[in-house]
C-alpha cells in the first residue's frame, strides 16, 4: 500500500470518521473545518448498527455509551397514540451492534476530539473555509485547494494526493463540480426540532413516530439518565409547508409555544407530546430537503463524501450512518489502489449507487409510510 496525503474539506461527522479510518489505514490526513470554534450544535440523530460497526472498530463504543442511548424499540403510532407497528432495534433485533440515539453535537465533539488526539491537533485546521479546488482531471498529479483562514483573513494553498469534499449539503466542492445544481430540493415539509431534559418515558430506550402526512411527531431519548433522574429527549414536529429555497433561513430559532399548541391533545397516557415540546427552551425550524443524486462524485483527484455527495431526507435515520460508511469505503479504496484516481473511482463505484437508491427511497417517506396507510 502506498500511503497517500489526503485533504478533507469539512470536519463534520463524515469528515471526522473518514479522517480516523484513513489514519488507521496509514494515510497522512489533514482536516479543514470552516467553523472557527466548533460547538455542540444540533439535536438528536440515530446511528444505525451497520455504521456503529465502524465506530466500534475505531474503538469508540465506550465513548458512545457515555453520551448516547442504545435504542431498543421503535414504535409507529397514530395521532391518538394507537399502536400501529413496533419493532426491536439494534441488539434487541439481533444485530451484532447496537443502534445509538445521540445528541449530534456531542457525537461530533467526541469524534473531533478523537481526530485531534490520534492525528495531532495540528492536523485539525478550524476556521478554514474552502474557496476553490483544482486537480479535477485524471491527468492531474496533485489535488490543489485554496482555503480562507478566517482568523487571519488570508488564503492558504494546500496540495495533496486527494481532496475529499465532506463539506455538507451546501458543499463548495460540489458547487464547483456542478455549478448549475441550484438550491437543495424542497420536500414540501418543514421540521421543527428541539430537546429537553425530562423523566424518561416507557423503558427509556424507546423511540416513536406518531401522526400522518398532515402532522407528525418523532420523539426519542438521546442521553443516559442522569443523577437527577432526567434524560435529554429529542423531539421533531413535522408539517406540510411551502418554502422558497432561494431565501429560506436555515436553523431559524422559533418560539416553542406555537408548536406545542399543535400537539395540545396528543396525550398518549405515558407521554403528552404537547407538554414535552412546551417544556423546551427553544426550537429550530428548517425545511426537509435533499439533493437529487448525481452521476458521479469523483473528478480526477477530487471526490465527495457524506451530505456533499448524497444529502437525503431523514426518513429512516440514515444520513449520518451513510456518511460513516463512506469513510470506511474511502479508506479501503485508497489502501487497495496505489493510483489515487483509480482508488477514488473504486470508492465511487462502491458507494454512489446504494446511496442514490436510498435517497430516492426516502422521498417516499421510508418506513413512516405505515402511519399514512392506517390514516387513509
């Protein structure tokens, strides 16, 4: 194996896992993150067993247990709380690895700290926003990238064997590869999200989805129960709404009371959804969007990963998990092929089609369709 120098643009979950997998395989990695001081932002996500395998192989299972919940059951309910369907999850479903429900920011912080610890803090360059990339031709002998150092307001030129665009749904790399792609594609649905510390419901390891296409709620714990007897519980409210994708405000903070009022009569006995939402300090609004899959991610020595490659709707809770799978596949390809362009082509062949199929499947509401069938 020929060790390669890899530049990763984007230090989110996908970028961090890719860095860890690549370093584990013996490659030389630098991570460039646009945010100057990364904070524990966001609310809950689920990390599914097929991706937990990779985190376990990276030695992160104990860390996950300290910050996350091993999800044991998923319930689908009607708007009045009637059970439509339930299924075990993770280890309870016979998987060799658990499913974890976790605060996105805490997972990201754990991964970012691990990257700094294992690669060296000098390999994590925060406050560096990608400006442009070169090396998009198969004849190029290097990948060249330009970053703006936001602290010093100067540009930094970086050369490497490979550049990985892991810079999210608004990826600078993807925008350069596909300048006519336009904004993300709206679904006609808007999500409002929040998290609040409350006593655990049911067994403390259950997540549920309730409602139908007119209004849904998704609720699940994302932290172990603390000494105060409380756990951090994530909630999502979903309703149809048209938005202008050219002017939409992302992660806009909105008052909680109006959202809680929509669920004022959603009392299931073991949880009152409106009261849960109403107890939150804040809520964030953003449209449910994705990007239509493209025919290729790889151009010469440059490729895409995670949301930059395959931003998908959250139905099925698979976005972060697929980004984690990307990181493993990329490391394997770069270790199996001494030619960087051949390696990136192999990575793309392994990951492009499965993620495209999943993106299109999620546009059909994923497993949540069962609730609408019952409503109909």
